[in-house]
């Protein structure tokens, strides 16, 4: 998957280059497109109107262009009403019901949010805008300048989404935002669901996961890289690898070392031997449209091991929690294939992140 993501990044970069070259060859100038109307008054704490994300989404036209104060959870590039809002599946037809909204950091104050690692509860002072409006402005500008090509850049380059333009993050809570547990949910709210036998390639993915766990237990980095990276060659010198290969290999090695620490501490804290564990395999609801895409099975699974009893309650319910932060009581490996053909090669990769939800405190 890492290599496929790398190829995707290359393709995105190529698309941007091609678009720029076309504009240049046509003798055009890319005008500086304005995201917002310049005649709107500045957004300040004093002017901000208290409102919820749900109210903005439900009556967006009324809130468009307003300076607002929204309480919720700030996480990197999105603002959420609460923890369960992270479980929402993207659905353009249900935007009015959405309980989260993107944050456009392109024009945000310098270093906005950079001091924040994990999600935090806070009040966001922001302006309410949409990329659809930005494209409407661009269309009018294009009509006035028909002899040039005007291109949309920045946040709205690939989307028509609504968004918040942040001004200030206030009243940041010191309490960590804890990850959701199974006991916090009702019905089928979880993002990660236990896999079933109807997924025809599940056995191959489980086999790849077992190999990755074995490499982790044996601290065998070459064995791990051979299953984590497409076409990995342990004998290949660094100077024979291209930039993408070197960066991907370095990332995989770093993740392996971080997750090895999580693995050892989780089993040590539980007082269990490394070969004692419960294991479960999950698939994200996001990946369950595989049949509509002409695929035989989902292309991605998560396989998690826990060293103690009660793992069913402690396993992750969201894919973002399967990234092996240091305080997790489990270790997860992500397996990937393209899901279209039988006997597709399966890659297994440990992901590591220290920037997501905190582990819930034990009741003991």
C-alpha cells in the first residue's frame, strides 16, 4: 500500500505539472484566485456568533460568510462536533446532516494548530465559507478575463466542500480526548467491523499479517521489509534506489522500531509472554464498497493482537486508532492488495502515530 500511495502522490504531482505546463504553453496567466469576498468585515472574537457544527451544516446558506465561535474537537484539518462524529462516512448527499467540517489552513494564522499533537477540545473562531462559492467567484473572474486561463489552487483545487477559515483557537482543554471503546457505541456505529468468511482473500491477508508479527517478534527488519514493501531487495544498495524507494524504506524502518517498542511494552505491562495473544481481523466500513468497484474483496484489512483478556472490548473501533501509539494495549498491522485478482501480492505494514486519541484510563 505504501508503494501504491507513493505512486498516487507521483501522479498528483504530475497532474499539477501538466496543468501548469498547459497554462504556460497557452500563454495564459494563473490569476491569484481569492477564496473569500474582500468586503466582508474582519472576524474577531467579539464579532463571533456562537453556533454548533450541526446548525451550520443544516442551514449553511444562512451561516455562509458569518464569523462564528464553534465548540468541538480540533484535529489537524477538520473540526468535529464530538468523538462520534469521527465515525461518520463521507457522503456528499448528506452534507446537511454532517457533524464535522473541513478547516482550510491555507490562509490560517502562522503556525495555527501546529503546537497541537493529538485531538483537543476547543472553541474555534472562524469564518464560514465554501469552495463552491470560490468557484462561483472564479467563474465570474474568468468571464471578465476570457483571454486567460484561471485555475483554482490551494484547498479548493480538488473539492467543492464547505469549510471553516480559522482565525483563532481558544479555550483549549487540557483533558486529553480519549479514543472510543466498543462500550461507548450503540448498534453498528463502529468504523472497524470483524471480518467474515465472505471475503475471499482474507486468508492471504491473515498469512501476511502473521509474517509481519513474526518479524516483529524476532526483530527481523529484512523479513519485515520484504512483506511491507513492494519489490523490496535487501541486497540493493541505497545509491541504487530512487528517492521514493529510499524514503519509503526509511519510513518503514522507523515505524518498525517504534511499533517494536509498543509491542514489548504492551506485553510487558500485561505480564504476558510474547507468544500469548488474542487476535482479530477487521475491515473498515469505508472499504466495504469494494463490490461496486469491481473488486473481489476489500483491498485493506487491520489485524490486531492483544496480550490480555478482554481484548474484544479494548480492540480499536476506528481505523485511526490502529496506528500503534505508545499507550495502546494492542498492536495492529495493516495489510493491502489491490483486491481485483486472485493471488494478488499482499503487503503488510505497521503504522505508527503519536498524534491521535489518548488511551482511556483504566477503571482499576
